[in-house]
C-alpha cells in the first residue's frame, strides 16, 4: 500500500476514535445546514424538474467533494429515497469544489467550503395526482477541518412541491438558487430552455409569441383597450393600408419599449417596470393623456408644445410616427405585467446574459402582447370612416376625449390616499354623463340621436350612483411590517407566516387587497398566523435590494408562505394576482 493510502487510512481511523469534542459536534451534520428547493411551481405529471440542495458549511470546516478523492475518503452523495412517484434520468450535478492538501495527505483533493449547491434532475410520474407532494432525498457527507474529521452523517432532506392541474401555468421559482449555478443558472431547468431542447428555435419563438398573447389576460394591460380605441378612433384617413400601417407602428412602439425594459430587468435583476412606475413617470403619462384629450375637444390653441403635436397628435403625414411614439409611451403600461411565462423568460435571459438574444425574445413576447391591438387600432380608425360627415361624429370624438381624460385616474391610483377614488371615479362618471347627455348634445343631429345622447348621459349618471354605492371597502388584514425578528419569533412560537411583498406603485397589489384579502374566508384561514408585509416601493434602496436578493424577488406582488418550522414552503410561493380560492388552497397546504 502506498504512503498516501496509509496516511488516508490513518486519518480515517483517527476520525473514528472518540475525542473530547462537545456532543454538539458528534457527527458531520452539526456543522452543515441543508435546504432544498424545487425549480418549478407547480410540477405537472410527466415533467422533468430540478431540485437544488443547498449546503451551508460552518466556517473553518469543509465537506469532501465528489470526484478525485483519495482512497477511503467518503464522498458527498445525494440519492433519491424510495416510495415516491419519481425517477432520476441522470446522476446529480455536484459542485467541483477547490483542490487542497489537508490532513497530511500528500495529494490535493477536492473540498467544498461555504455555501454549495447540488442539483438533481427528477421526472415526476404521469400517474401523480394534483396536490402537495414531498420528494424524499438522502445526503451523505463527511465534514473535516484541517486537523480532524467528524463522523460521517446521512441527512434526510424533503422537498415540498405541488403537482399541478392540467392546463395550469408553470412558474420557474427560486432564481436566486438556480441562477447562482456557474455557467448555467436557471436555464438548466427552465421552461424556455426545455422548449429549445425539445422544439428548436422556430417553435420556441412561436411559443414565446403565444405567451405574449396570454399577457393580455393580466390586469395591467386592460387600460390599453380604451386608450387604443380612443387614439385611433379620433383619426381620419381614407386608405385602409395606411390605417393598418399606423396600427403596426403602434404595436412596434409597444414592443420596443417592453422588450427594452424586459432585457434591462433580466440583466440587472431589477423589478420589471418598477422604475417607470415612479410618480414622475405616472404623472408624465397622465399629462400626455390630458394633452391628447384636449386635441379631441379642439383646444390646441392653448399652445401645447409643437413637437408633441407633430409627433403624437400628428397629421396624415406624420400619423405613422405619432402612432409609433404612442406605442413607445404605452409600452410602459405593460411593463409591470408579469405572469409565470414571462418570469420564466426573465430567468432564462438573466442566465444567458446575452442582450441581443434577450431583446429578440422579449420583442417576440411583446409582439404577441400587441397583436390584438393591431386589429383593434385598425378597426377603431375605421369608426371615423363609417359616416362621411355629420355632427354626431364630433360627439363621438368627444367621447374618446373624455375616455383619455379619465385614464389618469387609473395611472395615478397608486399615488392617491385610500378613499379618494371612492369619490373621484363616480364624480368623473357623473360629469361625463352631464357633458355627453346634455352639454355636448348640440344642434345638427337628428331627434333620434339626441334621445340616444340623453339616454347615454342618464346611463352614465346611474353608473356613477351605482359605483358610489357599491364601491368596495376591503377589510384589511392585520399585517405587520416585515422584520427578521418577527420571523424568528414566529418560528419559536411554532406559528406559520405569510409575507406579502408589495409596492405602492403595484396595481395588481391593490387588486389583491380588494378582491382576495378582503374575503371573510381569508381572514378566518389566517387566524393564528403571523402576517408580514414587505414594502418594496423604494426598490433601489439598500435594505430593499438585500431583501429582494434574500428571497429571490423578481416582481410584485410576491406571496411567500412559511411553515411553523420556519422554512418557506417553496412550492406554494405565488407571483401576481391569485383569487381567494387559490389563496385558501395555499394556506391549507402550508400547515
């Protein structure tokens, strides 16, 4: 036997001899903390997903690596337990570690220090049923310092995930873990990377386009519908191809803004659209809408800036440029919109760190987002062509003007004190009803159309009354400001914790408060919980940056569920709006 093998054997025997170590250091588990995270939420039957096992090794200690160890050394080993509906298509991916000469062993061998991550690809059986599920894993390791080795230990690790229902969208989760893997990041098991591997570039970009279409179902895109109709409905042209060209320029403008913001967010880790939801930007958009509305009332003699009129309001010669600029501006509206697919694209682009590829992918996504508005803009422009002339079209143009004039109520909503919109929105509807029903119902229209104007105005007035009476007054949950101390106290008391990551500029966060958090069933389900709210409004401040990094926050709202044991139920994390039924399901699964 060689000298090196004898030295290794002696070191191993010394590790087995009882030593005056404290009982807390009886084996290797005493100096290594282990956490595990799934890569997807939820996981569908038949899907390949990844589990990341993160080791936090106490300072001054190391764990033996996997390959190239001297004989008799115990390597790091991760294995799948029995009894679950899983199989492993390949071996785990171990960190390479750093080669060092320790303990009198002549040759250098790989050791793992600090924080290390092992990734295990697994496939969920097609027979798995929807609901919570645990992945049983075993991690065998041995920890040493430069003088002695502790007894080997086998740690049982459980990963909680959720099996999704058919058709339920999938969200890549824990980018802070998977994104830290060298050379791969979240692309190792990302919905976009799987598309590329399974379908190739062409079909992947087609699927990204369809994902953009799905973005139209997010609440923050809805204001683009009246904006598009109002802008194009007030323009006059006789050539259908020119109308279609302007609508296309509008969509391209949206795409340029949205894709630029998306790539910036992916490469910098900033929350998508948060910068452009500042009070200054919201105020600027609102001012632009007011200026545009004035053009529909024939009030440009108020000396609005010439560059704004030429480029945005535009005549026939510059209508295409004006539509493009409008698209650039209103791409900001879509910037905060996130869904599981767009988050997957964000993590993929962040892992690749390729701005050109990222821009092309986000441009394709935003073309899907803007595709419906291509036709909405085209047909809205043709509203002007239905009658060749007539005073009724002047009235219709004023309807569009009032729509644009009311849109600042939406954009400035996050800046208003609570309760202001309860009076502002009904008041706006009442004023519109009076103006459109009687003030603007001038001469030059038929008696029948004048009756329609009166009925329309009365309908708006009734709508204003109904809005005031039925305005939601959500009951507030007893949130406390987030702090690590409260989190630690809840763990000691064995209480589950719910953390709401929110921001003042976040419109879907307001929707959560009104439609989900206000439900009586939610209040009852949260009895005995500790409810924490993390305010990310000041997104660039150092405390917020640390909080986002610690929890891997990529957008708001993000909802985090922590069990009574103090560990996050990673498979239950949600991003974006969820209804009260889905919230109740996640609350029940946290226990």
